[in-house]
């Protein structure tokens, strides 16, 4: 199986496109940490059937990503926002001629950081 973080991102973006059965099995395995055997017992199917369903679901999600690229775009945008946030930390009081200019910049920085936090929260 793929790393959990990678699968979680794919599911976050494309999970609503799965069938209810795929989503249910996915949830039990990746989010509720059930074993293949536990899922098989609960669903009344074989352990192999659970494994096969999870593998098919992974392929489906990966296919969506190959075609649409939403996760890659999200990660790229996230990196850009984190770079902006890092650059804001490089702004120093000494860079400003007056206290008013510094305070105005602090307010702008705070607003930018809020926008970054909201954007990252909404998409992740």
C-alpha cells in the first residue's frame, strides 16, 4: 500500500468520486486503522477481496490525479504560500524609516499571514 499521507491527500481531493463501498472500505483501512482481516470480517468478504478493493481504489485515485493534477497543484501552491510566509519573517524594524511605517507593515504582515492560514486551512 502507498504511504498514508499520500493516500489521504488523494482521498481528500477525489474521495467524493468513489463509490460508497470504496469510500467505506477506504475509511476503515486508512482512517480508522482497521486491518484487512477486521474489514473482511465486518463486511462479510474475504481478506483478499478487501486487499483487491483497496488496490483498485488506489489506482482509481491515482488515475484522477494523473488526469486532473489537483494534488500536485495544491502542493505547489502550498509551497509558494509557505515561501511568502518565510519571506515575511525577514522583514525587520530597521528596514523602516519611521515607527508608523513599521506599524503599517506589521498590520499588512498580519493580514497576509491570516490569508495564508485561511487558504492552507481551506485546501488542506
